[in-house]
C-alpha cells in the first residue's frame, strides 16, 4: 500500500493555474481515486484501517474521513457502518455515468425530442464505423440479435427493450469507446422513453403495431446487409433514414416536448 499513494504534486504550478489550492482531503481522495482508475485497487478491495491511512498520508483523522466521504459521493467507495464496517472499493462502471447523466438531463428539463435528436446525429456515423472497421465481428452478433427481436415481436415491452439494446450494441461494435460511454450513459433514459411510448400504444391497433415492428426489424436486417458489404456511406445513410422514420413512431405517443424522467 505504501507504493500506491503519494501526496507529491509532481511539479509546480504557474500563477495562472493557482486559482484554488485543493484541500488536503481532496488531495488524499485524488490519490485513492487514481489508484482505483489505474487498477492498483480493485473492485471489492477493502481500504486499510483509518490508523493506517493516517500514517500513510500523514494527515489527521477528520481529513481521512472527509476524503472517504468524497469518494463515497462519487460512487468509488461504499462504506459499511458498524463493528464489521469499513470502506470497500467500487470500480467505475456504466451505472455511475448513467445515473449522473440522467439526473443532470432531468434537472435541466431536457425533452425526449432533444434526446432523440442527439441519438439521430451520432448513431448513423457510428453504424458507418461498424461497417468500415468491424464488419466480420459485428455481422454474426447483430444477426443473432435480430433473431431474438423477431422471437419476441408479439411481446411489446420485451421487444421495445430489445430494440433499445440493438441500438446500444451497434454503438459498442463501432469500436469507439467514447461513443459507447455516451450510449451507456443514456441507457435508462432511452429504455424509459421506449417503455413509456409502448405503454401509451397499448390501445392502438395490434395488427398495425405489429406491421410497424416488422417493418422496423426488416430495416435492422437491411442495416446488417450493408454492414456485411462494408458499405460505410450506405450504412450511414440507411441508419439515418431509419432513425428519422422510427422517431416519428416512437415520439408520436409521448410527444417530443415531454421532459425525460429517470427518478420516478
């Protein structure tokens, strides 16, 4: 543990940078945070006792407790109270950014239309990346997933969640990790939107709804054909048209001005 943490600054700061001097507790939290990110502390590991940390960092007990509170608020540490309590490491995961993104967007009163517009802007180029970079890997995965969608087509809620998963899978297969993080951050909001739309369509004509779903899944298959052909421009154009057409369906029941909800 003695090699993991260090309060050394690693270099001086210019006057322009020295706007605010971090509190000692923030510096301690930073060192532990960095150790988690680097994999030097793993998910489920228990932090040393307070007395060890006090000696390691040469700081006071209140400083250590404040540092732990900072990490706990970030979701990087969970603290169990009581005789057998202690602080355990929680490695960064997608649930953390999903929750943070959902709360932030809801607090800013972001609408479902705004959310869907952003997805329409980023998903078609991501689909193009799949075709141009990852066709051989992506095609069998996506074809198998479409089979699952078709098998659930008569179960409205189940298929709506599978459709959302297809979109996320496409982003993941693009190979761009930043795009995938954005996709995962929006998971709860996208699922919530499709579920809300599905609930409001329960009284709609079942046969018509089935035709719409089959048309949409046929478009999924066409997308995979284009990816298999490694047709980047064609893939992007097709998925943009699909997103626009699908948006007319999915936004019809909720309305584009509906504010996204996560906390209810």
